[in-house]
C-alpha cells in the first residue's frame, strides 16, 4: 500500500514522453554518443558480471 500515487506519477510521465512531439536534436545526441564511445571502459569489463561469469564462480579466487 502507498505505491498508488508514485505509480500514477510514473504512468503520467511515461505517457507524456510517449506522446510528446518534442523536437530531437540529433546533432547533440550524436556528439554525446561520440563522447561516450571514447570513454575508457576497462573498469566495467574487468568485473566478473561484465564478462558473463557469476560471483559464485570466483569464490575460490586467490587475491
């Protein structure tokens, strides 16, 4: 109980986003995506979850 108001607000926001006819700045989006693609990703790739392995698989790992 108590999620009704929060859920209604989320539905309202989602509906506004779905049906809004805002103008998309594709050039700004392209710049933003280009900046993200040059960011170093090694911190994410080194985690067991990122490589598809479960944490249980690494429980015997020596450090």
